[in-house]
């Protein structure tokens, strides 16, 4: 297991052929971590004027203590209070969707990562501010990461919930004119995660963070699959780091539901480490695969229909056992079965693909085709691809088979942690689930088990079997 505080600021020797550097200078996940904030800020920053960004609830949860601790130690701090969301920390925030399972839905009036929120922060930003403090969960960190990258003012991330893996991330999913796009941001100078605060986070946010971690199970399988099949770059150090963090998180799911400090600490460390792993390899491969593509597809569908959104991690958690079923069914097939499918493979013409995408994505069709068509193969190349997969099948199966968790076991882990574990929780019916399995692969060009199933012509059949 990697000690997260030792990783901060380090260069990592690695035999993958790439140099790795952890650009975050200080990472701490401890009880009472906020008490160390003055020392950390003194060490990292030259000036003593801070701008603290929070909302009403995250201010109560941690911001007030951050403010008091810093001002008691000679710092000056301004406060930028963003619009109040309905989520309340330390309260029984939302009716559970089922006894023991936290609600997967995001509050409808949560602050958005949009132009308005950015301007709110910019207006509060006086010229003499030397560092920013992002006190909150995903959204506040996304906003501050953006402002920090454009102003050059460094920031400290002070998470208030173990809900997302974006604390160590450098990209910002920004809503502009109502459309979501990913824009560059920057990493925090330090992450100070106080487990006393995190243990009091709303249960729906803790459950969402757990779902996002569960998703790494299939994300890592997809990464290894692509590495074995096509030689895609895989850094074993980052892979192992991610894998051991996932295993640690999954070792005590009921501890997550009971908010045991050790379990919440393992969850927060896992979420931060997944950001670090992405930083090391330079993309989101260690943390995101076909389960994320399914989650993105649902997000798209829900927002097209103007529906309420479940938490990102809730969607990812629900998608993971579905992808694990796809893996399990494929891993049960031997070389002869895959070879027979490859021999019988019928290529798909670009016009048929276009029509499928139009049926599935509606108004987003052009965008999706622009994203995915760069990896479409000619009809001859498709036949060769199917044969290539058949030839590599023994190696793929040997490498992955023992790592594929049983889908029921994954559902059980989610349920034990109090996290939503099946599509019904987010009103995804069998029809939409089927459509998702067939079309999620068009959202990104990243290679996954769904694309492999498509490449050997069994995606449709598998989707039918998985949904049953
Ligand atoms: Zn995620
Ligand atoms: Zn490496």
C-alpha cells in the first residue's frame, strides 16, 4: 500500500519508461488535519491573505473551523459564500430510497460548475490574495481549480465529503450556456482532508464516493485488456497503486455505511489516489472505463430529458456490476468460441453505425460521431480485428479471468456500503439499459470490453443476456 502523505511532491522511479511526478506538495487525510493548515500554508505560500470559497453547508461543516484556525495564527481570510444547496451536513438529509440505501439523487438546487459561480469567486478575489481555500466537495473544488489555473493563485483543497475522485484532478467539467465541456484547470498545492469532517458528510455523498471507487474494478480491467490486446501504455506502478487503494476501500463496506473513521479514511485516500494515478499517467485511464461511459450515457439522457441527475458515483457504482457481467460472460468463453465468432463476423458499414448513433443520441449525433468515428475501421480491417482478438484471446483470458469479480458480489459490496446497486434506483429500465450497453462505447474512443464485444460481433447478444 502506498502511503499517501509520502507520495506528495515526489518523483517516482518507474520502469514503465515515463518519468512520474506528484505535483501536489502536501496530502493529509487524518483526524484533526485542519489544525495543521497554518503550518502547511506558511510552508507553501509567501503571502498571508487567503480567500476561502464555500457554501453555507460546507462552511458549517469545515469552513468556520478553517477560518478560525487560520485567523488565530496570523492569517487574513476573506470569505466567498456560494449559493446554498439543499444538502445539509450532519443531518438526515434526504429520504432514503430504500431502508439502508442512501438516495442516489443530487439535490436539485446544488451549486453548478458554471459561469455564474466563477464570476461570484472572481468578484470576491481582491488583488492581494495569495492563496485560495476550496472548502467543499466536487463542485467547489472544480470551480476553484478553474479560477486558480486562470489567475495563477495556488489553492488548498479541503474536502468536506468523500464523494468524488476529482480532488487531485486537473480538469474541470464546466457548464457553459447549458452545455457541459471539459476545460483545463490545475491541481491543488495541498489537500487537507479532515476525517472528523468527512465522517459527518451526507450519506448520499459517501455512498456516491464508494460507487466511484467500485467503478475502478472494471476501469482497471479495461486498461489491462487494451494493454494486452493492443499494447496501450500501462504503468504498472500506477496500476498497482490504484488496485491496492480499491482493495482497501472494498475491505470494509459496512464500515463505510457506519461512517467508521478508518473506512472513511480509506475511501478518501482511494479517491485522492485515483486522482494521483491519473496525474502520473497523464490521462484518466486508471480511473475510468466502460462503467464511466455508461454513466456518461445516462447523464446525457437525463439532461436531454431535463430530469434530475443521480450523483456521478451512484451512476458509476450501478454500471459496474453490469460491466462485470459482460466480462464474466466473455471470460467464460474459450478460444474456440471466440474464434468461431471471429470467423462468422459480419462487418458494420459506417452508414449503419451513423444510423445507430442517431437513434441513440438524437440531437447530440454529430458531436458523438465526431468523437468516435476516428476509430471506425474499414470492412476488411474489421474482419482482421476480429481475428486479432481471437488470436490474443488466450493471453487476455489468462491475464484477466482471475481479476473479474462476480457481479452479485459487487452488488453486495455496494449494498453493504449503503450505496445504490441496480439500475432501478435511478429509474433506468431494461430498455434504456440495453440501449446503454449498445451505445456507451461511442461516447469516447477509449478501448473497453464493450468495444471488444462489438469487435467480435457479440455485443448485441451479450447485452440481451446481461439484462436477461
Ligand atoms: Zn468517476
Ligand atoms: Zn510508470
